[in-house]
C-alpha cells in the first residue's frame, strides 16, 4: 500500500490562539467546511448542519461553540428525536409548579439554562409543527413562556440545528414549517459521508486508536498497512461513528500492539483492494461490458490518486504518471470535481 499523504491535518484555531485537538480535516471537502466554520464561529448567526447519521454533526456543533465568543457559557444539546414528543416543550422551556402531574417545583428548561451560550437542536427535522412555532419565536424574538407559566422569559442564545433529513423536501410535504426552515438556513453546512472523504480515514483511525488506548488503559497500538488499506476502502455506511466503535472494539479485545487485517471483521477484510484485484482477474462473464468495466477501474484509480494527493491535481497526476491536462479532462468526464482542492 502506498504511504498516505501525511501532511498535518487542518485544525481550527480558537479565539485564544490554541487549537482544537483531534479534529481531522485532511480531505478537500472537510477543509472547505472548516474555512466556513472559522468565519461563522465568531458570529451569532444560526447554523444548520446536514448529513448522514454518524458524520459528526454533534462534534462540529460543539467545536463551533468552543471557537465562538460564547465558549465560556453553556453548550446545551437537545436531541429532538430521542425525547418523547410530550416532554419536548417542558424540556425546552421548563415548567412551573403544578403545570402537570409530577411538577412539584419550578424547573428551568434547557433554553433558559443555555442563556448566554449555545443550544444545539439535534434532529430538528423530527420536531412537531406545534413546537416548531415556539422555537421560531425564540429565534425571532428571544423569548418564551414556561409550561404552566404566564411570565415571559427573555434569553440570549445561539442556535445550531442539525438533521439527517432533507428539510426542503419536508417543507414541500408540509412536515416542516417554511418560515422556520429559512430562519435556520442562514449558514447551511453539509457534512460529507466518510466514504466521500477517504483521505481522512488514516488520521481518524490513528486518533481513535490513541484515544481508546488511553481511555481503556491499554498500551499504544498501531494498524498494519494491509488493515489500514482495508479501512480506507470500506464504504462506512455508519460513517465516523462506525469507525470509532470498531477501533474501540479492536483496542479492547486485541492482545498485542499491532492490529492486522486478520483482526478486522470479514465485511471490512472483503474491502481490501487485493481481493478486488483478484476478482478483476477472473474471466469475464456474459453481460459484462469491457469498456464500462475499464472506465469504472480508471475512475476508481483517479479517485484514489486525488484522495492520496489531498485533492492537489499535479500531485495526483504524478501518482498516475499522466499529464496534468489529461487528468483535468478525466476529472471533468467522471465528475470528480468535488475531490479537487482548489485552495
């Protein structure tokens, strides 16, 4: 396996001049996101994070808070999908004594507890239309009434929302308020799935190995070249969360300090490119188009070269041993522009 590009991953500088440890941003797509975050974190503007489950929306939301002037104040996450619908309003806005059975004392809600800081509304697409109205009021006017109360409470919070749903589609279906969508959709950030940022995988794996070994009081561990190559080629439908959980399991169960290909689950071992090359060497069967197969192979090679080169075109051309102009034409033909680092 060719040695991955080991340039230093990009990190966001905090306001105090420090850096956020463990933040991986080697791929062009993540570097573009972090450039947006650097600008947005200093403001109070609402941010909407969108991406598949497990892509790190919660991690990025906390990072935005820690990079903002509000970092000394609370960061309060609320999972709108995990909290029962009947409890969400009191969870958000608190309640007064006697508001319902079991309300034996005045209790502040999470919006009030977050005053001066940041509220992270995770899976906001799962919120009921009735509650959407009240959240819209907080966004527009900075005030609300607790459940069972008459007084108006004013707060100063920044809202970061996240969802795996297509909210524009939800608006069209009538499941999400259009006015709330546009109020949230000030700075939209779409987190790519891990399979579209493969150049980050070696750095993420290394970070999770160090983190898990330290937390589980295990000696430092490393991945063999074959194991790492299988990780890079696996599609990771569970995204970063799936990778982190796998590394945790390997660290806890493995004896010794080297994690090899044989230690990985079969579904990940099957992604090792050596197996793919063996499959490619099998005789052709009826119905397979040779030109189409060649194009798919060429596209995969160019994708791999761009990822290993960190999106830098001339480096990818050198890896492929072709002219830069030839590479540019093929990038356009195969619609791989998203892997190119234009910085």
